[in-house]
C-alpha cells in the first residue's frame, strides 16, 4: 500500500512560482503529477522514476516545470515557474509501476492540492 500526501498549493499571479510536494510512504517505482481544471478531465503534467533517469512532461509545461524525487524516496516535488492562468486546477500526486502519461497506469493517488493562477 502506498500513501501520498500533497502540499504546497496556493494562489499566485501569472508569472509567479509555486513548489508542490508529495510525501510518499510505501514502495513504488514511478511518481506522477496530474491536474484537474474546473469543468475538465484530469490531465497528465509530469512523471519521474526514483532514479531520475526517466522523466516525462506534458508539452504545455516543458521548460517551466521541473519534477524531482529525493534520494530518500520519500518526497517528489514539482517546481512550477512562469505560471499561467491555464495552470489553475487541483494537482494530484500519483504512484505506479512505470513512468507514463496515462492515468490508468497509476494505482495510488493523493487527495490533491489547489493551485490558482490569476491574470
């Protein structure tokens, strides 16, 4: 069993930065971040394995967001820079057996943390 707890959400103006963290307990291979915007389906943002040698980003966040895991394998972070209003949504941390863009690959999910970017 894997438990995930997100933190670090908040409200910022466009162009600002936020750092999300996900506390991980239990064994897992890959961690991902997904976003659900109001009235929309949940979408992939970024994913990484604990070794850090396999990383995926959604096209819309490349160059602005950075995903990383710590050496202790207890926390995965998402550094979000140059935030845009379209980045607004609830961000979910997810754990699974492989680094992938597909939601169904991830078996365990956190409760989510709200990010609001105003123009």
